[in-house]
């Protein structure tokens, strides 16, 4: 069995220049090999030998560790917490960075070059147009930005939403300029928009999530989490879906990583882009799946049966049996747990 160590990059960076790790070709080469797969997770994997990590991952052994251990909880989200959009958090930024709703037209930030064309972002000017746009979208995800002409933050985030609209053809994007007219002000009042930019997410004419004061990374994470339908992550909608997935992989003995979350769970949204990346990198050896426990009664019953009380929870399943679980949204810890249940000895 190959032994690997998970090393915090910040620790290596803080070492004196004379330390042998500063001149380790093993650590440097392996850090470069996985930077594309797990960029931003804050960890590097250094093989005890000189093997390349990317080749190693694709050839992971299928045997399980003899004595698997459970990782302690890391900032979990309670199943009984209220939805995030019920009470938007107040922002602590200076007044100049946010604008109260005195909202005419969203443009790229001053000095922005080659701003993306926004033909896929639909502008609506009244409650009637807004409701009709939601109706026509049917069960597609609809992302709505409520903006203001005098909001610097609105003009900064808008080009990123336009870029997302060009990448996500199965998601509808809408812009509402709250200070454009009395009609748009009425729409903002109905939707209880107090500050801008404010993003609301709808499916089947129902608001499923909302955020304010977010940046491009969080916006992309929200779109991936609430609108994902084409990634390598299998979407499960009932207890029967889970049972079928388990039966399908009893023969090939692939490890199944089941991501169990809730619709309005911040940590679930935060970790999901990592799940998508891993599903692509480990497609040959690991099956990734996701279920939102509050989607319907069948999903909630599955959570009760599995004794899932905090989310996100990742269940590790092989040969029809649940081998273990990890509760939390830590990217490095999740990667380490997946490798461990693939039979790799991991030292933190």
C-alpha cells in the first residue's frame, strides 16, 4: 500500500530556506501535478515515493483500509436550520460599497475592457414581465439579479453574470433595474429587496434561494449547485434512486460517494464545485452522486434511515454497504477521506 501525506501549503511556505522541504523535488512535482484538479483547496499531496499523483489517482487500489476511522465534524449545517433566504445577513462593508435601493441600466465596471455581450440576460421592466419570464422557464433554474444604476457593486458583478449566462445554456438569467421606473420599484418591493446587488434563484416559479453581497465565486457556486444537470455527478431524487445506483455498482465494485445536503445549506453550496471537479478527475474509479434531503418525502425518509442529522454528509458506499461517512465541507478533508476509502493510507 502506498502511503501519502496531506501537507498544508502555508506550513511549507513558512519554513526557513535551509529546510529540506524547501528543496524537495517530490513535494514540488506533486503539487504541480494536482494543482489543476484541486486548485484553491489549500492542500498538496506528497507521495512518500516519487510517483506522480495524477497517474496514481487513476490507478487507486480497490481494497479498503483495515481499520477505517471517522473524521470529526467540521462546521456542519443542521437539518433543522431555517432557510438561508429567510433572514438575509446584514453586511458590514462601508456604505460606499453597497447602495440602498435607489436604483436605470447595468454596465461593466468603469475601465472594463471587452465586456461580454449580454444578449442571454433578459431585462424585465414590470411585475407582469417578471412573472411571465418565470412561467416560460418552467422547471429551469432562473437566476435574477436585482441591481441599481448607482450601485458600484452591481456594475462590478454584472459582467460575471453575463459570462455565466453564456456558459450555462440550460439556466435562464434575468436583470431587474430597481430604479428604472415605478414598476420595477414595485417589483422589488414585492420581492422584498432591500439592498443591491441581490440574487434570487427560482425553479417552477418558486424562490428556492437568495443571496446578497456575494462575489463571482459564490455566484458560480450557487448556479452549479442549484442548476447542475449535465456534470458527472449523478442526481438522485428518491430512496429508490439510491438503491438502484448501489445495485448498478455492486459488480464493478466502484466506490460511491453520495453527497447529501439541503437546498438552503451554505456549506453544501460551498463544497459542491469541488465535488464536480473530483467527479471528472476520478471518473474511472469513483462514482459521485448527490441528493437534497428536503426535495421530497422520499429523500427525507432516506436521511432518517441513514441517520443523517447534519449536512453536508458524504456517505462512502461499496459492495452495497456503507463503509463510512464524512460530515463537513472541508475540501482537503473530503479528498483525504475519498482516498482513504480507496485503500490509500493518508496521514494528516
